[in-house]
């Protein structure tokens, strides 16, 4: 079974919780465990927080979250049209941060990667980033 939704929202800090709630609700069709939902919500939280803090540092922009189900796999895409990252490989290194003065840990991509089965980060054309994540949810009684 395939199912998909797309949600667009402003890069406001309070919308990080909104994104977490949306992905949790979408995941219910898999009949996931609490641990699976927690992992997915954490990864989404990190991706959206990166958009809020780094993609649009001095303004409010748009974040697009695409959620797609294919059999027992959840695919998540989070896109922004912000300032982007010059060196994605460096940015994905643990503890790398562009905002040490704000006491950022530089672990966002590391957390996403550890909670999901796959993580791809790429440029969104000339502006912004696309974060693609997926996770297999192994519940035998999916709705």
C-alpha cells in the first residue's frame, strides 16, 4: 500500500512540535511501537530544527515535509529554500556546528542517521537542502 502527504509550514520554532505530531499521526497506519515512533519523531525534530536555526537564520521561510508509506517502509523528506550548506560532508560530521556561540552540539545529522535506516542530505537546487530519511517498521499487524 502506498500513502503520502505533504505539509508546508513556516520555519517557526513552535512548528517543530507540529512536525513531530504530524509524523507520529502518519505513522499510526504502520501500527508502530512506541520506540519506533520516538525514533522517528526525534529524527524529524532534528531535521526541522536545522531548518529553523540554520536554513533561515534571520528570517522566516517555508519548510516542506513529505511523508510516504511504501509497504513496511516510511520515507520522510524535509526541504527548505534557505541558505544551504557549502560542505554537506563536513556538516554531517559529529560535533560540527556553525553556531558554537549558541551552544549547539553539532549532532543533528548524527542523531537523524542513528535513528533512521537511511539518511541522505543534498542541495535543493541553488538554495536550501533536502533531507531524505527512511525507516522500516516491522510490525506484522500493520493497518
